[in-house]
C-alpha cells in the first residue's frame, strides 16, 4: 500500500509540478508589478512564455549544449521524483547538484563571453549555497534519525522547532536558487541583469523552453524541501506547511523588490556567514543536547 | 496558443541621434507598463521575438544589424522606430547612411515620428504582434520564410556608385 502511495506522489509531481510552478511564477510577476505600481502581466503569463518558447526555432550553437540542457531537465525530474517518492534526502541533494552542474556545462560549451561568465558565477553561487544544503540534510538526520524523506514526515513535532537556524539558512539560499536579486548574479528574468542573460545567453527557442521547464520542476522541489520543516505525522501540518511556504515565497518576492544587486564576493561572504552563523550554531546546540 | 501573447523585445540603436532611443526606453518604463501585453525587454537577440531598431543605419552598424537579425530565432519581426529608421530621415543624404533599416534587413512595421512617441511605438509593436502570429502560421504550414538579406542593401550602394 505504501509503495502504491509513493507511486501516486511521483505521478502527481510529474503532472502538477509544472502547473504549480507556472502559478507560483505568475503570482510572483503580478505581485512584483503591483509592488512597483504597475498593472502587470496576465496571471498565466509564464505559461504563455513557455508555450511560445516551444513554438520557436532554436539556434543551436553546438549539439553538446542541447544535450546538456535536456539532461538538466531529466536529472531535475529524477531528483524531484526521488524526493516525492520519500527517498534519501542526501541523494536528492547530490542528484540536484549534478543537474546544476549540467546546466553550467551547457553554458560553458558556448563561445559567448556572457554565457561563460554566467557559468562561472553560477559555479560561485553553487559554492556559496552547497554547504547549506548539506547541513539541511544533516539537520533532518539529527532530528529524525533518518535521511529518508518518508521517515522525516513521520516525526512528532515540526522539524522547524528544533531547526530554526537551518530554516533561516535554507530560506536564505532559496533567494539564490530562485534567481532573485540581490543574488541574481548568473542570470535573471529581469532586464536589470548586468550580463545580459548570463547563463542562458546562448540557449534559445525550444531549448530555452526545456530549461525553463526544468527550472519549474526544480522550484517545486525546493519548496517541497522547505515544506519538510513543517510536516509531521499529523495531516493538518500539511496545511500549515502550505501556508508557511506561501509566506516565505512572498517574503522572497519582497526581498527581490527591495534590494539591488550585490557583488559575488559579498554574496559568498554573507551566504557562508548565515550558513555557519545560524545553521552552524543550531547544529552545535543540537549536538550538545544529544549528549 | 498565440505567439503574440509573449513577445520579447530587443532594442538596438543603429546610429540614431539617440532621440528615438530615449523614447523607446521611455516606452519600456513602468509608467507605460508594456508587461501588460507580456512584453519583456531582453538584451539578448537569441531570446527576442521583436527587434525595435532606431536610426538610419550607417556603414559601421550595417554588419551589426545583420548579425543581430540573423541571431534571432524564427519567427521574428522588425519594427523600425522613428523616421530615420523608416527611410533615413534628416540624415538620408549623408555619405555613410544606408537610408533606413529596410536597406539592410526586412522590416515589418514602420513607426514614423521624430522622435517617435512612446504611444505610437507601443501601437507599432502591437501591430507587429499580429504579423508575428501570421509568420508563425506560415512556418507551421511549411511555407518557409526565405530571407534575402542583401537584396535591398546593395541597391543603395549601386545607386551611390
Ligand atoms: S527620427 Fe528624429 S529623433 Fe529619431 S533618430 Fe532620427 S533624428 Fe533622431
């Protein structure tokens, strides 16, 4: 019966993640526009964008890039399925990093200097947030005694009570992962980006559509990990998780609209400071309590 | 789904006096909120559907204009903004001016004005969207849109010679 349930979760993820991703991103764009005193695009604009990209021809700079972008989508979906099937959260993070590396390789394979610079910055961003993702996995292990998502959602009280520092650290790196300012160093959906389109510079037409689809799957996965901080064996905590995730998402949009860009050195410093300041001290306290 | 619901725009200054460029930038500011139509101002030709181009194109800009045009994936439309971009304007008889964007690449919509008004420009872009959809339908029905870059550009040189 349990296996059957996880199968349903995988199918739901495959089918609903793009829908949820599009709705979230549409909400983001409308709210952003309202914050700036504009009317903003239609709510379904991200859907129109992706459908348009799939109708356009792709200018392929080399076949390797296309292959890498397709693999990025595949690995992201694989990672998401692993997570929503209740798999090992360490493995989820590793597979996710691999997907990210494929994207960097795709950008590196092109000759455009913007693309290469975007790839370098994406690499630096990864170095900045990877320690936090590892710490999140370790934090869940300390609280639940297991790396399995299936076990983590069976705990007695929400993990955030014991892991507030980890939660703050994870929210911080979400700003990087969602490509929001001030940390939109490698690429961004906004026109204010300093490197034109950075990472996605040489990815065009339907190949860009594949990449955008991958990012939708990725965003849903990241929000899913955020929800883990709230979910317990009580069914009502799923509702709590949904509410809290929406609040965090709104705060990220707010931050995006308040702060200008930073330089990568500053990002690096702050991310590690937050990681080791909040998650690190939280970790030490947990370790002492375990004694 | 129609392509025109999500037009991404690229702006290039092909040797204009900057008057039109300021108007183009004004039209993409939050005041006019072109994102209402799903329009995004992108700096990347490979992501763009609409090329808004200003100025009468001088000799140096000619190759750049051609390259930008060729880097945009099909289907795509070109909007010539300002009278200089339409036919050379007051610079028409300069020794180094091609005399309009359509001497170099095919133009779909001409928006006159010196400088072009933001309202007129937005109107022109919205007109271009209808053409974008037509081109997409043409692509679907395998009627290949053959583009002959040099067909027009040589005439001016010949005339000058
Ligand atoms: S049309 Fe007028 S404002 Fe525009 S580029 Fe020409 S001279 Fe300048």
